[in-house]
């Protein structure tokens, strides 16, 4: 259990605002399966154990395979991620490492081959919000309880 601040209890208005954005994302143009892959990849990069646990469970709940989840850190070398997914994951990594990448035109332009403008905006919101959630969870050490069901 964390001995750090419970941010959602200390600043409930902030938490309410974040949940309003989550509500938008829950109904946005991006398919949940792709959304959870992107959220999981961002969380892996940021080392957020709470979000890795949460989004891997969500991904499995919408039919994602364990093999694809296991290989997600090496998605560039996996034949079982399609070009649309690869474009989204590349954008996610680029924005998560934005201080190093600067969100290059090449990565942004590749999105237009697979996503509409609203999908690009929605995907970018998902990535930005995941980075925010990760920073809160890591900063305040959101605890993760072991699951009771083996291999879940």
C-alpha cells in the first residue's frame, strides 16, 4: 500500500475533470481494442504498474490475445500487428517520448494513411491522457493488488 497522497481524495474537483475526459474517450472514435493496446504501450514506457495491470485486463476483456500483449514491447518486429496498429503505436511512442522525438512529421503523416482527422485527434487525446494518468499513478504510487485468479 502506498503512503503517498491519495490525489483523487485530496483534489476531488481535479479527479472529476479527469473523469469527464475519460467519459469522452470511452465513447470516442477509436476502437476499444486499439485504445487499450495504445494505453498499455504508453503505460509500459512510463513504467506505470497500476495502468499496465488495468489496461492489459481491459485489452483481454475485448478479445486481445495474450501473445499480442506479451509481444507489445516489440511491436515493430511482430507480423501480427497490422499497419493501422503500428501507426497508432508509433504515434503513441512518439508523443510519450516527445522531448526526444518532437512528434516528427513522418510519424504524424503516416497516421493519415489509416485514420480520419477525428480519429487522429481522438487517438492523440488517448495518448495525452494516458501520459497524464501514468504520471499521477507513478507519482502517488497507486497500489496494485495481486489477482486471485491464476493467469488472469
